[in-house]
C-alpha cells in the first residue's frame, strides 16, 4: 500500500482548493469523503451534497472548524498560505496538484513538478509538521482504494 493509500484510508474530511476538472471533488464525494471547497479570493467555502436527482450540488458554508486533508491546485508560490490554512484547520496532510505533465504541458490530472519546486514544497509542508504529497493524482488513488465510505465514517 502506498503512503497516499494509507492516508486516504484514515481521512474523513477534505478541503479542495481549486481544481482543474470536476472529477476531483466529485470522486472524493462519491467515495464517501466529506468534501468542502474553498474558492474565490475571500474565505468562501462550500460543501458538496447529494441532490435529489443524484447530482452533486455545492452549498455555501462557513469556514470549517476542522479537516483532515487540504488538497491544493494553485501556483506553488501560494503554498505557504495553504500550509497556514491546513494548520489552522487541524489538517495532517497537504496534497499538491500541479496540473502539469512531465514535459511541462498542462494536464488536469498531472502531478509533475520540477524537482527543485517539489523539494521546496515538501520542506515547507514537512517543516510545519504536516505530511506532503504531490503525486499521484488523488482521484486515481481514491478509485484504487475502492469502495465507498459513509461521509465522516472512520477509515
């Protein structure tokens, strides 16, 4: 079992900060994680909920009191602010999605970062006492772990 799989088996709540495709928050939600989304320049948060027609809707909420994992799809120079957010929310893990393929082109599920950027990001996150992941694509790991969880259920 990979570190990513081990972490996802213990996580209950995830805040997703931006995402390149709906697959990311929807896969997490459908797998049973409690998923919140942070968006906009202000502290705007929404939570994913199941609609009567089976679709996923987002409902505004206030800032959550606690989450287990902060997933970030933002420029790497914004990472210090999200490490602070993770600490404030009691998260144990920061998972970074670059959205880049190994050749540097855009790929919504791409997890490649230049080695220097990955090392600097890892150092920043781990110095804060958090677990750092920047690969693989989180939705792929969720699918590999398989099954569904009741929202908020223990791993």
